[in-house]
C-alpha cells in the first residue's frame, strides 16, 4: 500500500486583473436565484438588473456597452 499521499494544492490567481474580473463576474450574477431552476437568471441576473435595455434599443449587452465607450 502506498503511504505517500498526493495532495492537490489549487492555484489561485490574485493579480489585480484576476481580482477585477472575478468581481465583475460576481456582480453580474444573481446569487439569490437557484441555478437549478433558472441558470440564466443566476448567471446574468445581476447584469440585467444593473444594465436595463435603454429605450430605442432592441438589445443591450457588454458589446454595446463597450461600443459606447
């Protein structure tokens, strides 16, 4: 029997860029939604709440936001 244990140590990215994108992703989520019932709401609900479709637009997403900048 092998007595040597292999322990996996996860590596985390803690650079400012990684922390920033993690924050952006968490803000985009609606963690109050149940992902088993409505995964889209869970994954995108925060973004939809904070970025309503402007009047005169048929859609609104991250590409449209970037285009305006």
